[in-house]
C-alpha cells in the first residue's frame, strides 16, 4: 500500500476533441449543468445518513449495476487496448451474473412482503431465509464476487492482457481501484446478513455483534475461495449464467411465491 501511495500516477493522454455536433448540443448550456448538480446534491443529501429505505433492496441492486459503468470506464478512460479489453470482459461477465442476481434479490423480498431491509431481516424470526432459499443465496454470492471483480471473475484483470483495466493505473489511482474491490466485497457480505442470515438474530451477543460476526464469516469464505476456483471465461460463464443460474433463480422465486401464497 505504501509503495502505491508513493508511486507517481501514469501520465494521461490528452482527451479526444468533442465533435462539433456534441459541442453545440443544448445540453452544453449552463442551466442543464446546474440542474444536474442540484439533483446530485439532493440525492447525496438524502442518502447521507444510514436509514432503512422503503426500497432498500432495489437501491442495493441499482448501486451494484453502477459498478458496470465504473469498471468499464476505468478500462476505457485509459485510452489503452489492454485496458479496454479488460473493461469489455467485465461487461460480458456482468451480462451473465446481473439478471440472476436480480432474481435472487427478489426472493427474500417476496417472502417478507417488503423491499425494506429491516422488515426482510425481521421476517426471518425462527427460520433464516438461507435455509429454504439456498439457490438464491448461492446466486447472490456469485453476483457479489462478480461485481467485486473477484476470484473467478478476475479475467478483466488478467496477465494475458497486461493487467486489463489495471494496466494503465498506478499510484493512488491503482490503490483506490483495488481498495474499491475489497469495499464492494465487504458490502456484499454485509448485505447478505439481513437478506439471508437473519440479520442480528442470535443468542447471548447483541444484535450488532451478530451482524459483524456473520459479515466476517461470509467475507472469510469469499476471500478463501479467491484462489480455489478457476477463472471463468466470459463466453463460457455467459452460457452458465443464462442456461443454469437464471432458470434456477426464477424457480427459487416461484417456490417462494407458492409458499407465501400457501401461508395466506
């Protein structure tokens, strides 16, 4: 980490000139830019404090979709062939894991009858969702490793393309990107706790301690699996995602729906 902090950033090529049609477009005026900043400020202010949002499950899914743009832009912005190939490899993986991940997130929400994360955790009193939603839990973990560019989903950073999206990053830029991968992995492990592992439910320890213990346990498994599984080629994993994972996640949602309807 210290070496990356001291390392100078790679020199950047000057950006391409905007074509005239785009330069003269109405969006270039001051009023749309001001309006964009205002909307961004309002949204940041709204989500600045921790809160149990009414659509917390959807919000998590929306944020993980934004990772697509972040990783691809990291590859495209370097103006390098290897970086761009790495960015497109990530997009290919994303096309395969994202839709199954969406359906995996739907299962706990159906069972709880709410998109609020707190109510999803409260609905698991007596029986954690992971017990009767193992497929959704497995697909969720695959999605977490996918949007974290972790383990089998690391071809976007492979040595055969000189490090992919990392090939032109150095110093603090590279450190921020690598730290972001760990942050995404930790966030995904933490979100699995209220969705599938009963939230803070557990004996003796307070609720926050159980959330921490369960998060560390899930995170440990994900880190341990990093070197245990081979890398997935994007084209082959796309076939697995659409032929195996997606139908399995949909079937899990149907089973959960039938159980909920049966309970009345």
